[in-house]
C-alpha cells in the first residue's frame, strides 16, 4: 500500500528544493540583445525567466503606436475582439470555465471603448499595416530556438483586463510597447501547491439588454483558451478531463487566494515583476503566470513552440503524481464526510419515537 501522505510530502520537498538549488528570488535583468547560444544556455535550458532591456529600442512602434496613429493606420480594419463583463478572460466563474465572447469590430471602435482584453490571434495576418513598425520575429530568439515563432499576438486593453493563472507550452517573448504589464510567476516545480479543478466549458454572451449571460458549450464546440493544447496532451488530469467533457483549470486567484479552501497554495513562492515600455519578458514554457496591465497598455508577444523533450516528460510526471495524490485526498475527505453523515443519521438523537 502506497503511503500517499509520504508521496505528497516528497513532492513538497521537491518543489522547495528547486527554489533552494537554482531558482532566482526575483526576475533578473539582462541588458541588450543577448547572444543566442548564451541565452539558450543561461535561460531557456534551465527554464528561468528574465527581463531584457534595450533589445527592441530600434522598433518605430515604441514612438509611433499612439491611439491617434493606430486610428489613422488601422482604424477601419475589422479585427477579432475578446469581450467580457468583468475583464477576466479564460477564468473560473462559479462552477464554469468561461471564455470571452468573440466579436468582430473595427479597430477604431476598440480604441473608443478599450473594453476587456483584446488579442489578435496573429498580428502579422490581421494587422499587416503595423508590421513595418516592428520585426516579424526576434532574431536572436529564433536562432536560439532554431525555429520561427508559432504566433505573434497583439494585446490592447484596460486596467480591468486580467489574465487568470495558467501555463502555456510556449517559450514566450513578451514586448511592452506602451504602459506596463504586471506578472505573477510560479515555476513548474510549484505544481504540487497549485490546485486544479475540472469545469464545464462555457462562454459569455451579451443579451439585448446589455447584460451578459453564461452559456454552456457542448463537447463538439471549440473552447478558445490557453488550454488549447489539451488535445495533444497526455497528462493524467487532461486525459480525465477529455473523458468527462470538462476542462482542467486553476481556481485560485493569486491576488486574493482562498487559503482555507486551497491551503497548499500558501507554500508557493511567486515571483512578482513589472515589465515597462521598451522592456521584454522572457517567460519560459510551463511557468504559471497571472497578468495585469495599466490602462491602454499595448504589447506584442512571440510564442515559440517549446521542445517536447525530457523537460516536458518530467513535468508531465510531476503533474500526474500531483493529480493522483490530490484525488486520493479528495476521495479520503469524501469518505470521511459519508462516514460522519451516516453516523449522524444513525445517532439515537435522530431516531423518531413512535
């Protein structure tokens, strides 16, 4: 019989040991475009984040991308917009995993309302008029990775727009053009402390009266989320989710964690960093991240597919073992609850006299 409590404690030791051995206490700064091989050895291979300064100061976008310029340049372009009633995109609401309502709007209307969070799925395809103001890829990063980015995304939103805690299978280069992005980062090794739940997929829909409703999505409908890589994943939690038509997601809010409900989260060791205009964040694959921004912040990020090598194998194993120990805990708590309920029902004080 496996002692699950001992396994759980060893997982906790594993996570804490990573912080002691090699993880930084804060996000370091790197000055100037790095040499590709050095960057790969120093940051990508050990899977550690950093903020890079003066690496895209030559982009005209830094001085040109004002609301007036964007309105003149691409104001009439119709683009995809993600709209929510509360600023939270891809997040848990009650017992649902809810994604934004997708709309097609002209860019000038987005600038008028700056509502929720906006992402172009591919800036190079949707807003080609802006590509002369930037580079289509990060040269030294493409060399380090041996590939071009899988996607280049454009982000524009208000201060209420928040990205809930999640992870992605990408090596992410996040460039802030104007304003500021605030990140909360957790390493993949903190997975034993990060709670997951299975949730019914749903989407926001705005009604005629202007209010939003939450509409469940069927198994056949596509769920647009950071969990999109679920289809190719073999993690135990993802496999279980596919079988029951639900999505695994993190229910805890790092800004106000419910430690009574999720006590293990108290043991995470988050890194907090702010990325300002002219700076880029290297966000390694599989790092958990929560994102906020200043009002009207503009950013561009480059997603490079991670290498699905032994690093990914190790994380999948960690994720599977954590899922098993969490399920064992839940089963034990459910059994204890059933036992307590049964004993209460059989108590003489609860017997009706004839």
